[in-house]
C-alpha cells in the first residue's frame, strides 16, 4: 500500500491566513467585508478534519489512540496564549478601562473552562454590536470555547464510533447525520424566533463546520489520498479548487451573508463550510496545485501565527478605538496602525509564549523555578521579561479578584433611553389610536403662521428651549406638527425633548437600529394608515448604507411625502463622512428629501456629547431637538 508518511500540508497555513484576514477585516469594517466572519468556519472545518484524521490514522495503524497525549498537547498549544490574552486584557482594564471590570471573573472562568459561548448566550452578549465604551474585548473568544469543547469530547466520540460502529461507511454516515442535524437546527431556531446570539454562538448549531471536516477525514484521509482518488487528474482537482475558492470569496463579500439576516442561518454558513471542506480536501491532495498556490512566505507567516492574531485582534481594536475620538477623520491610517499593533503583539507572543510553551516539559518548568532563586545572574532582557510578565499577572489577577464587587452602573444616556422607550411605547400607542379615530388637519397656510406669531407673544410654549437656538414662533408651529420619525439610539435618547416640542409626532427610536430595519417599520405604519405626510429619518449612526437603500426607502414612503433626514455625527466610526456625502447626493436626487445638517452644527461642540462622543448628553439633547425641529418647521412653513 503506497502511503505518504507524515506529510505536512503547508497550504493549510494559507487557508488559516485567509480565515484570520477575513475575520480581522470584518471586525475592522463589517459593512464592507460583510462576510468576513466566515473565517471562523474555515478554522472549524480544518480542526474537524485534522483532528479526526489523526485519530483514525492512529486507530487504523495501532488499534488505539493516546488521548492523554492529545489533551496535554492541546493544553500546551492553546492555554498559554489564551491565559496571556485574558490576563493582559484584565490588566489593561484595571489600568485604563475599569467600567469593563463587571463580570470579568465570570468571563475569565468561562474561557478557562471552554464554556464562554454558553456564557455569552445566557448574558445576552451580542457579536454584532461594538459601539461605545462598554464594548467587550473578549467577544470573539466564543469560537475558542467551541473548539475547546470539540477537543475535549471528540476523542471520546471517535473511540465509541471505532469500537462499536467500526465500519468507515457507517461512521461517515453517523457523522454526516449529526452534521445535517446541526445545520437544520440552526435554521429551525432562527425561523422560530430564537435569539440570534443563541443561534450564532451555539455549539450545537455550529457543529456542522466541524462535522463536515470530520466526515471528510473518514473518506479522504491525508495519508492515502493517492489511493482514494488516484484517478483524479490535476486539472480536475485544480478546477474544483478554483470553484470552491471563488465561492468562498464571493460569500465573503456578498450582502446576502449579512449575519443579522436570515440567509446565513438558512444554509448560507453551511454552504460556505461545504466550499471550505472541498477546498481542504483539494489542498491536501498531492495531485492538486493548490497546496503550492497557497504556500508562500506571507501566508506561512500569517498562518503559523493565526492563533495569536485571532486572539489579540479584537482586544487591540476595542482598546484602541476606546481612546480614539476621531477615527472618521483618518480611517485608513488608524486601521493600518491597528493592524500593525496586532501583528507586532502576535509576533512577540508567538516567539515568547506560543512556541516555547508548545515544547515545554515538566523538567523545564522545574528547572525554571529552581533558577529563579538565582535571578541576579539573569540577563537584562530576561529580567525585563520576568518583571513585565509578573506585573501583568499581578495587576490582572487583582482585577479578576476585585471584579465580583464591581457594579454595573447605567450611564446617564442608558437611563434616559430606558425611560424614554417606556414613554415612547405608551405614547405612540395612544397617538396611533387618536389618528385612527380623527385625522388632525395640518395647516401650513400663511394665516396659521400669523396665528402662531400672535400666540408666541400671548401664550408662549416651551420657553426654556429658546436659549437653544429655536424661536418661540417655531415652537408654536411645532405644537401641531404631524410627523412620523424613525431613528436609532440618538433618537431614543432625545425622545423626551423631541416629544415635548412635537407632541403630535410618532417618534420611533431604538438602540442599534440600522437602515434595513426601517423598511418593515414603514410598512407597518402604512398598513395602519398612520404614516404622516412629514417623515423624519435618523439612521446611519450604526453603519453605512447605499443609494439603493435610499431609493428603496423613498419608494416605500411613496409620493407626496416630505422626508427630513438627519445626517450623522459619529467621529469614532469610519462611515461618518461616506454617510453624510451620500445623503447630500440623495437630497439632490430627490427634491422632497431634506438633509438636516446635525454634523456641521454639532462638530464644534464636544461639550454636547457623552463619553462616546456620539450620543448627545443632557445639554446636547436640547440643542439637538431644538435644531431638528427648527429645521423641519422652517422647511415646511417658510
């Protein structure tokens, strides 16, 4: 039997490089690299394939598998870097971002026990929200827990399959069945309204990527690929590899793979995992040229350090962006700086932690501790490393120990939004009932303006707002203004002031709302026949959109509507300027679309904003509301 012995497939480093690059690009700009998160299934398919292949090979050749050696190897490979990133982040949090101390001890324990994805599901930690000072640097570690659970349980599963099932055909069938069940469960949970984080983080709903790799190992083992597929020619393999890779890249950039839409869970991620599985098999086949294509110094370097790059990329982004208030001014420069920091940290930790600890033995550990008594003989570099690592351990440990006493305090903004959303739900419901019973006629005639001017003198309203740049006449005109407003957390945070100024307006603001969510909301108001002639839109804070989206929204609103769109002031996000430029173009395209230039009005007033430099504080909320209402009234009446 002609077998290749101990063949190391360098092209797999290339696949790992593609995976980690995709994930980084997604985290840097999820709106452009919308499917970059699919790098994770690449890691999972590779793990399922290589681990299963290694185990089955051992059972075939020796009749047994050294589970103890496997567990020890995994511990030495994974835990030194994982512990480092946990304690380094904890130390940073203690020193610079103590608001993240809340539940830190739970996060550390959950990661060490490989159940962090379960913790995230139970604690409602979203993978898709990264905004403000409370963004977690640990969010991405969910996949490490899934891999950890797989490494813990899979040796037992393979042992049982080999012992009791024996036949490779039946083993393949069982693994394939489990894989399909996992993919179907993901679709069913999403279809039945399960929380998206439950679907995204679940070990059971993510097993199919691991299962596809494992199933491939049963029928396409590395050591006898020539025999398994000896009739396949290089050209056929290369073509199949090209189709698979193009399919993967297409899904990386496809808007259909938006992880907050249904397609990824209705088979999208499963299809991508199939493409990846085919690619894994083809790269490993000696007759294919894809191993050589994916083998180069750059891919080898990234692939060999992919574990560290994956671990450190998200903390670097979260911590870096927390201290940055003008990302929108230089988005490319700052992204390059982040990438350089990530790669530097990954290289340093690869050399000082990952490689040395991967080869560590109990004897080496014993000798190291024995030599500590002779610290005076250490070189300066060695002393520095010892002192620096000791400080990280001490500070990080102090933070972890203290964290149970850390109390999550709601910011002024969170308290305001929470209070406003209760009022919003109640008051909108009452207003919709009122609209259905009696349609209030809106008067925009010159007579009404004259009346408002008289009322401004004799019966002034909301007098306290005049010092925020709005006239008493404008305040009078706003009192009977019928308007439907749809927005995100900016609108939710300023709801109370907007409602005070426009008591007849339906104001619908929600945290983290993006453009795509506006369409069903508009349809709902249209069906209930309460969509006003004047429509206020405040979207773009949480991500960019396209002219096609604007066209869709304007078409949904229909003819005869006056649309007022508040542009964005979000200096900590790279999409600020593109969104505002797009709105300017849209206002030229649609005569009935009026841009309210909040960005220009607010950019010289940092005292109007909270700690995230995006959401208006108590003072800023009054200026915001007064400016928005004044802009609408002046467009309608003057």
